[in-house]
């Protein structure tokens, strides 16, 4: 999905570093039990959970938010269609 300011797209393995840099504070607080993430943690999450979810038509999907002008990742949206829950991390 694209609008004039942002694009939503699937996370790819090429997004590991940018995802780690822009979301680390949120990840530490809510997702990683107070511990810093590392490149391998993010790479594993993308390769083991995010990419397979899209390939297998899983109801739990993650999108990366990209600012169109800078082309930088600004956040992440996770959706669980089974419980109608959306999480926005930025």
C-alpha cells in the first residue's frame, strides 16, 4: 500500500539493520523482555516468522513503514487477523 508520504510493504532480509535501528527502544520495552536485540535476533524473526507468514497465508502479518521521501524505515505494523488486533511500532 502506498500513499503520498509512506509505503507499507513486507519486511525482507535486507531490512534487518534498518529495522533494528529504528525500533530498538520499542522492541526492548515491549517485545524482548528488556534485553537489547541484535542483528541475528531480527534476522531470525524475519526469516523464521515474517517471511513464512506471507508465503503460507498466515493470519499474522507484519508490514514495514517506509517514508517515501527519505526511503527510510520508520516503523512496523503487525496484524493478527484471528483476534482483530493491530500493533504499531515506531
